[in-house]
C-alpha cells in the first residue's frame, strides 16, 4: 500500500506538511501519490532507532540474517503486480525491465543470504600463542570483520529496485549487520515505499529488532545532508551524479568523526576498437553498440559513451553504419522530465563543441520526455584538448574519437578520468600486440571487458563494479556482487581473549566451518 | 654513508641550499650531519621517476619482489654499527631498543616477502562462464588485486626504523607493487639516509627499476604537501599526530583526483580495570602499568593514557601503589627537545584541569630533554564534562578515571573517540558479567587486549593496528602486519579475457597454487 508516509522502523509516520508527487514520464503526467517529506525530528528518530537496533542486530547470527534477507526477497515477490505497475509508472521503463530488475534484486538478496550461510566472508585470521618464544612470548591474536553501525543509503534514479530501497547497498549493509536508513529517491518514492513495506514485514517475520530499517522521503537535498551529518551514522552508500556524490563525500569528511561515502558516480566507459574488429566484424559491432548506447534510453552507469579507434577506411565504414543504426532506433521514455532536459542540454553542449561532427541521431518526432539518441565524432587531437568532451552525457549518447595512431590513443586513455569499465574489441593476437594500450586502459578502469558491450553487470563474487575517481569515491570497493559487504565492516583483533568468549568464527572448534587463515595457512578445520 | 643528500632513485642529489641538522636529545647537542631540504624540482623528479618505475615494477613477479624485500633486510643488517649509532644519536633511545627495532624492521620485510612467495594475498576470485544460461549467458569474470601506483610514506618520529624509511608502510607498498617516495622524518634524517642507501643497494642487486624508491629530506611541511598534491601520487601512508594526519588527509581530498591518506594518529588506549583485577592482582598491575606508561619515555602509539575503574578501596590501593611505582622510575630522554617541550606543556595543561589530582610523578632533577613521568586522577563525572582530558598527551603520562559505577564507566567508553587498542584487566567470569562494558569498549577500538599492557604490537597476519577515527583515518586498514598491503591495491575484474593473457593467479592451471574463490568455493587447485 502506498500511503506517502515515511517508515521510521515499523511505523508509518508523516509529521511534516511538505509533500511532493512522483511523475509518469511516459504519460507525461503526475502519478496519483503524494509523499510527505521527512522532518528533522523524523530523521533523528530514524537514526536513533537504527542505533538502538544496532546493539542487537550486530550480534544476530549469519543464519538469522540470511533468513531476514531471504524473507525480504519473498516479500518483494509477494508485492506482485502493484510493484511492477508502480515501477513502470514512476520510471517510464518497460514492464520487462521492471520484472528483470525485480528478479535481480531478489537474486542479490539471496546471494548475500548464501554468503552469510557460508560464513567465510568475515576473514577470520588466527595466530595462536607461543608462550615460550624468545625474547618475548607471542600472544594469541584473532581477528575478523564486524559491522560498523547505522548506514545511510541513497537510492539511485536509474534502478528503482536493484540500486534503491532493497538494492545492493541495502542488502550488503543488512548482511554485514548494519541497520539501514534509506533516503528514498524522489522519482520513485512509491516503488520505494512498497519495497520498504516488504523489508519491514520481513524484519517482523524473522524477529529482527525494530529500527533495523527505515525509509525516509525527500524531494530535496536537506534530508540527505542531515542524515550524512548525524553523528551516529557510520557510512553512506550512494549511486548518482559526480556532483551529488562528491558533495556528500565532502560533507562526510567535514564531520567531527569523518565517515566514508561509497559513491558510484559518473563513467563514460571507453571502448577501444582494434583494427581486426573493424575489419572483420564492423557491421556486428555497429549493431551491438547502437543497441547498447540506446538500451534503457542510455540510462546505465555502464553506457558506452566513448568509442576510440585509429583512423582507417574500416573505421569510416563502422561510423557510417553506426550512424545508420542509431538513426533507426525508436526513442524511449527517460526517467523524468528533469533527466530528459539535462540530457538534451548536455547533448547539445557536446554537439556545439568545435570540430565535433554528427555520426547519427534520431531525427524524427518523439513524445515528451523521450530521449532522442545522438552519436558524434571528433578527432583525437581535439578530444585531448577539450575536456568537456570527456564528461558523461547521461542518456542515449556516445562519441567516436578518431585517433591518428596508437600513441595518440594511448595518450587519450591516460588523460581520461577513472571509469567503471573499459572494453576492448579485437582478436587475441592483437591483444598481445597492443599490450601498452590495454595496460593504459586497465589503469583507468575497474573492469576490463573483451568483445562485448559494457552494459549488463553480472552479479557474482568476481564482479568489480567500481573504479578510480570519479567513477567511485573508493576504487577498492564494488557496489555490485557479494564483495559489496566489505564496505560496512572493519576488523577487530582480540588478544589473549578466552576462546569460549570469542565470536564463533574465531573459536578453536570452528563451529561454522568457515575458511580461516590459521598461523599462516588457509584451513576450514578446527584448531 | 651519511651525505645529507636526497635519493632521487639511485642518485644522491642536493640542488637546494636550505639545510638542517638532526639533534642528539640525550647529549643535548646537534649531530654532525647536515641535510639538504628537497627542492620543488627534486620532488617532481622523484615522483616522475616513481611513475616511470611503476610501469615496470607493477608487473614484477611476487617471487622477485620477495627477493627485493629480503635483500633490503640483508642490506639493513649490513649497515652494522653505523646504523645503530646513528639511530641512538638521533633518537635518544637506548641501543637495545635500536637493535630490537632493527630486528623488527627486517622481520617485517621478510614477512611481506613470505606473503608474496605464498601469493594468495591477491584475493583471486573466478566465476567461469555459463554460455547456455537463460535468459542470458553468464560471462567468464576473474578479478584480483593490483597495485595502484606511486605511494608517499611519511616516516614516524617515534620509530626511526620500524615505521619509517623501510618500515611497515614502505615494505607493504613495495610488496604490493607500488614505488615509494619517503618524506624522511627530520628528527632522524641520518638514520633515514642509511636505510635509503640499503634499499637502493637492494633494488640494484635484485634488478628493480630505478625510481622504485626515493628518499626526500624535509624539515618543514612544504615537501610533504607538494608530494601529497602531486597528481601522479596515488596514496599516502602517515604515522604521526592527529593535526598532521588530518591536514594531509584534507589536502588529499581537495585534489582533482582525491587519494587516500592512511594515517595512524593519536590514541589514549583505554584500560578498563575490573574489580577482580584490583582485588587479586593490584600490585602486579600497578607495577606493569608504571612500566608500560614510562616505556620508551611513553612515546608509543599504544601507550596506556587512560585507566578506568569503578571506585573502591581496592582502587584506592592500586592508585597509591601506581603513584609510588611511577615516582621511582628514572626518566629517559625523549626523541627531541620539541617533543619534550610539547609533552611538558600538555602534561601541565592536563594537571591544571579542574578536579584532577596527582597520583604520582617523578619529582627529582632530570637531564634536558628527559621526560618526567606523571599520572593524574579525576572522577568520572568531571572526565565526561572535560574533553580536554580525552586528548592524548604524547609522553610518559596517564590518567586514572574513578567512576561511580559501571553505567558511568560505560558512558565514558561511549564518549571516547576512536582508539587503536582497548584493554581489559579482570577474570573470565567478570568478562561474562561485564559484556555491556566490553561491547562499548569494542565499538571504540581496533584491538581488544585481555590482562596485559597495550604496549607491544605483534607483527602477524591477525594483528589489527588501526581503529575508528581519530586513531586512524580508515578503520578498515592496519599499518602493522601483512594485511597492511591491502592499502595499496585495488581490484580489477577481467571479463571474457583469454585465459593465457591473464595474470598467473587468474589462469586455469593456477601455476602459483594460490588459494582462490572459484565459483563460490575456496580452492588452490587448477580449474
């Protein structure tokens, strides 16, 4: 049920009088729902409740937290058509995408549940005592990872489910043992409230402490700012713009106790097209990339916004065909009029840059809020000079850079800011010959992809969805896949502690049968 | 040989004309050596050389990097008496400590060498392809940790060897595959130059690229600032004051590309004394703590600066005896007149605080630069009110807080800033009964110690020498033990990459026999 209220723990509360509505971009009209902006009191209440809940929740076993996460997945499924309809209305995205994203969100929750059931993620490390060591006895030291406290999660505009209320940030923080306060994304607050309801139901069913989850509505920046400044909040997860992420990060650094903001921000996901790909598979890649650039109206963080290749006749052919493909794809609705307006503005700004030329665009009429795709081209020298062209244009846009030679291409890769992904199209022999290019690309990205498109992010332990700044604020961490849990924990070492009073993962008998590093050797056996 | 010059890679260079001298605090006179402050050009040259070296060094095998680290240990040993004499002259610390710290430094280098030889530290994670998965095929994804680039290390005043030129920060960064530029500590620049010479010799002997290590002299803050701001520097290691660490961290955040500063800063290392310890072992702990408070003139980051207990007759007895023990210990030289002056000032400021009372102090005459120890006491209520008393007094000082009851003690623990360590003195049964106190302590610290003193930090995989802010800037990381390597790396995932072009740790045959997470299972077998 969508009431427009905030969830402060298991209570729906709306003390404020400022309201806002969500918008159906496809139908170009407001949705019927009104949402109550969280008040300062409500924010404090949510954080204090989270802090209390943490005292219990941090000691809940992995098995029980797994039950909670699995129950969230079930409750999300139980929301049925209402969730899908609300998602579609508030995002303009098609039903198939809504269902796919729901499946992914449930899959993520279940992946974290499995991680907890297996248990080795705590990185238990044990060095046993050597009382007779000379010149000094060696103490018994045992460390593992522990949750850090209440976490604030900012939902993303472009993934109303998988990167929002019960998305990867929330799932990973809850898995770690941290209560979560979600700052709901204003563009899909109804979807958010439904998912929040599912989480609250699951928390009750599985006996989690009240306050383990809260959901606060907000259409501006104040609620988020207050949350990040609250002394009891210990970390922040954010997916969004470079401007938003760096502002929150700065705010968090200015606190008396600075806290980490794990922000996934902009990326143009460079694609290096090697000669063999242009010669042998030009048509295939032109089709694939026209589809990838326009997928979901280009509203993916892994959208290929930069295609790089050395000038050749084959490149000319590729550009011609890419232009043709691009012009023929029917535009789709963007997430919100504001996003469509910003896209239009940034795309026009890029088009107005010196020496850029049109590769292809959708030239027909389109409904309001539909993103009309455009691909430009420019030469390498100009691209190097004009860093505006290095910036992300969020939407169905890309830029083909025509380089003089490999050296110029390498300079361009070195001049790029940090990126989530880098893709290479080419055959194996070329990879060997172009190792300097590939190495330069690797230094700028978190994931190197061969002969594919960057859109589509597999959820698995080996995934790294992160990259050097400004792709993320901390290149060490991923926001996709189970390794995302490592953002919300810190190690604590116990020295000479009675073994029976240690957490199970550190006890001699290893009752959870987790993999541990014991006196320098990996083992899941008892000591 | 001490020349006073900077090491820019393997060249000794001194282009500047600003010089400074080191000081022998025990003899209260300057040492014979003059050091040339690094110029702006020299700084840039060192960073650029490091950046070039990185192109080669990042691909050097673990086995070869291990040879390099082991060779550094050998070359440090080969410096013989000159190193020990210089250390003693520049620090005022006794010969035994110098030799012990040399042993520890060599041990750290060798521990990282072993870590590299074993190889599993790269956290290789592999998910193999499922080409027939529905609705979409699953790609092959493989990730591991890679070095991030040139690292700047700031030597610590209080550990001229183990936390300086070839200390844990340098050893861990070199082990990770990152070139290191050391900003030499001005108080022991001669010791630093000797160790730098050892590193350079080892680099040449084992064929490491020139620029893998540089050592820059500096008596002020400008050299360090310029290093942290240099766009090619990718991370910073620092051990020192809260003021210094937070200033560098702020500078690093203001860069176009912010970089992490791993700073280990202040800590007062609270010790909770439970009734059984006071009743049964009062005299033992009074002796142990008098020794720990004054060890190395109190100049350890794990110095016990805060003893907490509930009021009782037994506590009174403990305080009386601690005072007696403290007054009888002969003071020793502090590291530098500046450090001794600051100690004196901060100790007097604490003594002047309302309601503090003297427990014990060395009241006799002492040589110049010798730190005269002092222990104060105050009641819990006053301590809670006056946060000046929560601040570290770097030197042989401690404060006994007399609490009304467990509740007040718990409030005090909750009010403390983050700490490196927390210690509990008491018997097992008490630990069970006092779980709320211990839990509150755990939330503020990186290491929990039972029935010991916090001074003495074991170098082993399970050690965590880090803690919530301001103990460190990032509570996730340790600066002691092999886990310190994790600060200088980031994951990169390869998607659909030809297996033979992957790093060895990710290849199917697992030629390095490292422990990997393959399709969700830990294994050191081939795929």
